[in-house]
């Protein structure tokens, strides 16, 4: 068939798709039955009212249930649940509270707010002043029609319920540790296991073998990762493990995070030893914190020729031949140096704790005593 043989169609009458229009409106049960509306209203209030109760239960669980208590649910030899009772109940009460708020809001919108279809003709996406004014007017009309004002109690209950669920989040902040007052900081983040010295002998031990390190064991250019002997104990030449004051579990991990050190040996003639630190080293053997002062990565990439220690995280570079000053990278503070000496048998021991806090900065940290290039 050529183009000329095709029938001519009238676009207004031929093959016109009928406009389906708006479907017939179906009344909701709450529209036709006033009692059902009131029952739905009561149910929504009950859901929101249960939220503060769940919050109180949540707080009771937090304070009353011991952290190590477990919950076991077993049936016919099959284990369904084995979990921390506190975590399980905290999750259950908090989750139920949030769920009830969600259900109440959805139910409110579905069965109580005004329900009528609106047909709106398409128009240009750009809106002029007049359209905006109309939109605001319609929005306000929508607010009025949604019965928010008439059912004002729901709005109040919703505000109260949402407000109370924030409470457990605030209370559980207590798990982040004690309030960091100055006195508390001095006993926690600003103190390491080396603080036991010199009243008690704290040996520097290899952090893998736990054997104490003798000054004569180290060669020039060598780096050893070490820790204090009061962390995991120490192992003598016969292989006996002395662990009278060793720490375990979380306490041990936290202590190690602050007390991990690197010990390096350099030729004393090649390095700068300031007057104030002249008795902090043993014949060119120096100990530094292993924790980067930028954001706390453990460091041990050692360039023995340049005496630089490089952090793998963001490339901060510290000069261990110059009291740990930063020579490159984002770290703002020198690497803290640990004052060391030797005991009668020639083993390396701590003279005291670090003189400045180890690790990254924090808001209240006092940086006045940090070593700066050129200090004496
Ligand atoms: S943590 Fe060391 S450079 Fe960022």
C-alpha cells in the first residue's frame, strides 16, 4: 500500500483512547461508621501511649539487667536464641516503640485524615506568584481538612512519643565511658601502664615473645615493637611466664592501645638529643609511642638511614633522630617519647610514664608540653 492509499484519520474521532476518569470513590469504614472512627482514634492514642511505657522498660532493662546475663530459648533440642539478655531486651523495647509510632502515623493518615480524590490538570512546571499563593492556600486547607486541629491530642501524643524515644539514646551515651573531666582524663586517656615506674620496675618487652629487651640485644638501625611488662607479663630465659599483674580482655586491649611503643637504636653521634632528654635514652636507644598523633594508626615503617618513621595511614613522617618531630604529613604533634634507662641486669626499663598524652588530639588536650623542633 502506498502512502496515498492510506485512509485519512480524524484525530478527534478515530482511535481515541477513552479517558478512564476518576475511579468511583469508596468510602472507608471510618467514614461510614462514626463508632469505627472513634475506635481507630482510640487505637492510635493507645499505640502512642504505649511508647513512653516501652521507653521506661528500656531504661529499666539498661540499669537492672547485668551485662553478662544471657537469654537462651531452646525447643526440642533446637536452639532458637542465645543472646545477651540486655541487648535483646533493649533492642526489643526500642524497636517496638519506633514500630508503634510508625503504625500510629500510618493509621492516622489512612483512616482518620480527610479522604477525597483530587483531579488536577497538568500545567507548566514553572510556578508564578499566583500559583504559589494558591499552593500555600491549598496546603493550609489540607492541614485544616486533615483534622490535625480537631484531633490535636494525637499531634501532642505523637510529639511526646517521638520525644521520649530520644531518651534511651541519650542514656546509653554513658556506655562511651566516664565523663572526661580533667581528673578523669589524668587517670584514663592521659595515663599508660608505664606510669607504674619508677616505683615498680616496668620492663620493655618484645610485643610478640614478651621477652625483656637488653640494650645489648639491639643493633644500630634496628626497630623493635614493644610493650610494658605489666601488660601481658614477661617471659624469662627459661621460658617461664611471669604474669602476676597481667591484664586480659577489654582492659588489656585498652591498655595496649595506649602503651604500645617502638624501640629504635641509632648512632648517638648522628642524632639530636636535647638537653632536657639527655637521660631519656640508652646509648642511642630511644623509645617512642607507636600510636600516630594524627588519628591513631599504629606505626612501624622505619627508614633506618634517615631515622624517619612513616605512618601508613596518611603518610605522616616523624624524625626519631630529633625527638619525634613531624617532618611531613597531617600529624600536628611530635611522636611522644618514653624516658627509658636500664636496670642492673642491662634490661631496658621505663623511667616514668610519657610526659604528654599519647595518640590523636582531643578537644581538651593540653599541647603546651609537646616537643617542638629546636626545644632544649
Ligand atoms: S593516622 Fe598517621 S598519618 Fe593519619
